[in-house]
């Protein structure tokens, strides 16, 4: 599989959307949709724009790892969750009433802060790697 295929699949799974749901939203069947994720078939530009809209990210976030400009890429989210676990912080996903992922609440002994997907994407675009000090400063935690 290619990078685009992997990023589409990761984002879909992150949001809890099935392949059948994606196919329905795109006006195609589950089998046709699964080819986008399970082969090296690259979606046509108009289809890629549809997918990005459904997945709540920019097209760039689906084609460039860690792009996360309007939303956080799966890699950025994974890095946030991993670093929070390493520091002993809680990292709780928060969902909208529609069931779509809104962001994460990061919790420590001294407080908590909600980070939207845009926040996470922006931070990852600005900083190559989370460090303990940077994450503590970012969250306003000692």
C-alpha cells in the first residue's frame, strides 16, 4: 500500500468509520472503497477532496505524513498519546455528539487541558518532536 492509502485508512479507523460507511458517503460500495485502502490505487483528485471532507482533514493531511494543518494526522496523534503515556499524563479522546473525534484532554496531577485536532496538528507542524518540557509548558503544567 502507498502512503496515501495508509493515511486514509488510519484516519478512518481513528474516527470509527467503517469501510461500508465511507463507501456509502462517497456513493460507492464497500468493495470499491476498500480498493482505495488495500491497493496502491490513488483516489482521483475529486474523490480525494470528498474523502478529506468526510474525514475532517485537509487533502494535504491525507497525502503528506504529519501535515496535519487543519487536523492532526494519525502520526501526530500517535506521538501525542505516546509522549503523554511516557510522562504519566492521561490522554483521553473527546468526541462530538456526532461521534467524530474532536481532540484529546490531557490530564496531569495539577490540571488538564483540551487539545483540538487543529491544536495537535499545529503543534506538530511547528515542533518536530515533543519533549517533556515542551509538553508541560504547552499545557501550562509544572
